[in-house]
C-alpha cells in the first residue's frame, strides 16, 4: 500500500439519497485518506452502489455534500471530476483492440500529442502486464485479462479517485483470489485512491485498508479488517462478517477486568468475556464467539470458559474440520479445529456423536449491546 497523507482526501458529509419515498442512502458520513483502498461492503440493496454513483456524479445527493481533495463536488458534472468508474461488466469495446480500448479515454486529452498517448498506453499495458496482448481483440483474451484492460483504461487518464463496482464478481474463485493481489499491487504502484463496492466479505477483508459495512442505506461500522472482524459493534456486523455463534446472555458483574455473564444456552453462570464500557449488571446482551476461537477436546481441559456438547455433524477441509455440536439446552455451536497428522492421514480432534468439551478464552468472547 502507499503511504497515506494526513487529513481526509475524500469527505462525505451527511449524504442521503431518496428515490420517491424510498431512501436508498441515509445520512452517510465517511472520510477516506489519499492512497487508501476503501471498501463499501454490504448485501444487495444496501445502498453501496448508489453511494458510488453519487461519488461519480451519476446521481445527485438529496442532501449532504461530497468533497474530493478539498473541492465541493456539488456543481461538478461527471466528465469534469477527477474520478473514473470501472463497471462490473468492464464495458470494453468488442470491435477495438486491447491497446485501442486503453487509448479510448485519452482521445480528448488535449495536453497529450499522439506520441504521448502511445507512451501512456504502453505504460498502462505494462502496469497490468498485458504488453504482449495490445494487438488482440477482447474475445481473444481471458476474463481476467479483460478485467485488467478495463483497469488500464480507467487508470490511463490518471484519476485522483478510482471507483470499482464489484470488479471481481465475474471471475471464478481461483482467478478472483489471484486478481485481488494484482489489484493491491497496481494500487500501490500508482498511489490512486480506490473505492471498491463489493458484497464479498473475503474480498473486502483481503483488499481493503478500511471497510464501511452498510445495511439498509446506513453505515453500520467503519474500520480496518481486523477491527471489523475482531471488534464488531453490533449483531449485524458480527453476523455479516464471517461465521459467528451468538447467545443471549445476562451481565452478572465485573471480575478481573472482564464481564461475568450468565449464558443459559451454555448451561453456565460464570462465563468471562471482554469488558464493554457502559454495560451494567442485569443488562441483557449478546455473546458472540467465532468458530475458530473455540477449542474442542474429548477430555476436560483446565482453565478458560468451558461447556459440554455432542458432535452432530462435521465437515473435513484438509487442514481443519468444521464441527456442529449439540448442547444440552437444544442450541448448537459451530467450531473449527485444526487436524493433526498421523502417518499419511489427517486426524480429527473428535468424531460423530463424540461427547466433547468446548473451551474459549475471555478475550475471544465478544459482548454486543446492540
């Protein structure tokens, strides 16, 4: 990643957008630093693409303001903004060569003569590692290569801000994972600020310096991938990012810098969890635990939070296995455990129908008050 400059490069202040009586975006406030890869993450209809279109100038906010590099964008039409948008479909011209597609956006750049345009195209093709494909037609290259053509065309005009709408959605899983790292490398080399719209949690976690999680037009939480995953601030964010086990709980007291919880589904009245400021004894909260934070064993371990269950289902993934464990309360938990190696075979920590102990550290226990 590039070094980030102090102060927000992009500032979104109280932006809302309504279509008739439907409010697609509600009072969004965000700042993005120069050189960041910033993702808008959420499910279909959450408002992320509408917000992206307002940044591009294709839609006008119903209320609020957008500042880019200190300039109010309110009266700036799309074609005058230092912004380029890369669409999910890539919008490559099928009748033009790869090089001609990249050059297309430069034809109105009066400051560039023919030689300078040719040099810029060559620079962009080299950036996306397509120099040897410049003479080919779009149908003669792969989907991943067409994605890079669209990226090269978008970067050719040297925008200050590049908007990417589901840029990897059309690629298969293996190519998508490879292209994520290529995008990160290209962004680092150019220093252009990227705003990425995606519904894919893994993609956002891999690509982003920071993420804004959206739901029903509202930004639920903004933070680094680590902050979003390890310290969610609501049940929605905890459940949307990765897998999580949740249990209704009651705060009993504070003990040794932790919250002491009663968790009926776990059959326990002494569960220790991370302390949360503002939470009071007697309050009902949600306890959230990631499956990989749980430890499974056939024998009772010492220390930590402990409860018991019976393995109902398991799925083998090679390096680890996913366990679905029934509890006496009728609830079920999911846990990941690394498979150990014995000879030529991987050995699981438990098998179907085994009675097991499940443990977790207080620091892995997330307490959500909302």
